[in-house]
C-alpha cells in the first residue's frame, strides 16, 4: 500500500475539489445540506443507479416531505413509494428510524457519525455521508466507490469482502479527507467512482486524478479492489398462478416476515412444496395446483399452462424461475385465502415487488 506525504495529500485534495467544483453532478438531494434529504437519497442509492433513483426520490419527497410525514405514513403508501427499488426492509427501517427520531431525539438529527449509527437502519457509510455533508464532520463515507477509488489510488490489496477491511480504509481516508470540505470531498469520490474510475472500462487516462492513481500508473488498475466472490444464488422453482374469478384477479399479500414482506403478488407456489415426481409433466403440475388450492385455501380452481417462457428473477441469495399458469376460480369463497379479488384497474394501487411486474409484463407484454 502506498502512503502519501502531507504535500501529496494537499495536492490531491486541491485537484479533486477543483474538479468537483467544475463538474460535480447536479442532483436533487445536493441542492441543500438537509440531513433528511441526504439520508433518503443514500438509502435509495444502495443497490440502485443514480438515474433510476431520481424520480423515486422526487416522488418520495412529494409524498413524505418531512421526517414527521414519513413516520406517520400508512405502510401501503410507504411500500407503493418504494415499489421497484427492491429490498423493502430498507424503507420499513426508514419509517422506524423516523419514528425513533421523533420519539427519542425530538425530531432533531444527531450531528456526528458515531451518534447517527445509533439510529435504526443507519450504518457506517450512511452515517459518514450524513455527518460530512450535512454537518461538516471530517469523517469518511466508505462505500463501493470509495473502496474502488482508494484501492486503486494507493494500491490497497486488502479483501473488501472482509468486514475488517472497512476499518483499514476508514483510517486511510481519515488522513486524506480535508477538514474544511469533508462533504464535498466524499461526494467527489462518489462522482469519481461512477465516472472515470468505474469497476469496468475506467477512463483513467482522462481522469482529473490520474497522476495520483498508482494502480493506473502501474498498468494494473483492474486488479483493484481485491474482492472474493460471493456464493452463487440458490435456484428455486416457483409457479405463478394468474387466477381469475368474475373478471377479477386473485391477489395474495405476502406474510409480514421474510422475502417481499407485505407486498402483493399473484399466488406464488414453490414447486418443492407440491407433490410432484422429478420428471413431472405440465398435466401433473395442473393437478398439483388444483390440489394445493383445495387443501390450503379450500378453493376450487382449474389451472392451465399459459405456454409462456418462465420469468427469472435474482435476489441476493436466491434465483427464482417462475412458470406461469392461468386458472379459473369456481365459487370464490376467500375465507381461508390470504388475499382478495382485485379488478384490473385496482391493481396499480397495490404495492408490488419487481418480480410481480415481470410476471405481468410476461403475461401482457407492453
């Protein structure tokens, strides 16, 4: 690992911040230093690209302009606002955090990274971002961009998949971050990592900090950051049952715990839970679906293969392959069914996960 002298650190700060002043991205959450705005944007940006987040952020702010509005929002509206971003536990934790701020902090944000990590759902990176940008605390905000940028600048070969590596980067960056503009510095690193110093196909030859990029100068920047591979997601087979009764769709609400909690989907049956032989045929699956609905929900359905290509959707730990079956519900008594019949017009009012959108798109291509 390279260690910079104080003179090099000063030169890097000057170069980076001058570039940020000229070319920093104009993003809606950068128009002020309001911690609520920074927090919402940072939670949304986890696992999601900036251009995708912007309309979600603007709608979220229109619906929940303050911490109080977020704390008081009904869960159905909360999930609808987040629909398509995935990882719904994040927005649930945001509401819990908003309520914690009102109950324990009189609605006022803590001003240090250490205090911010006491809030529900706020980890070291988000705490660093809020503290540095909103409150000018000179603390690093170490995310994927920071790992990539600084591992290349300084040829840090520690494995970023290991939890202890974060503290190493935090110590290194703490020596480099300027005391007077820590928020701009952290945002400049974010912009650098998403432009000239991307994971693949970086453009370091035109980077404003190319003279400081030791991995680029040594011709091995794609060797950084060092990261061991995650295990592959486990494949899981499902059947989506697009069932109708009296022109309405049978929709079910997922349990309050587990994947896609409280979101609405068509009934999704795990193939492993159905009584099927390994070499089952479509007719066997039709019968298994009818039996399952009869035994679990006391509903009589007639299922049929729609002849459509399966939908595939990958979560962090699972990869779903979903066959699509149509069905007719006879004498729909939903006393034992965890859901309801919904008209086509009403479907858009239900908070649904991305995988359900894929199912609709496959059934009725746009």
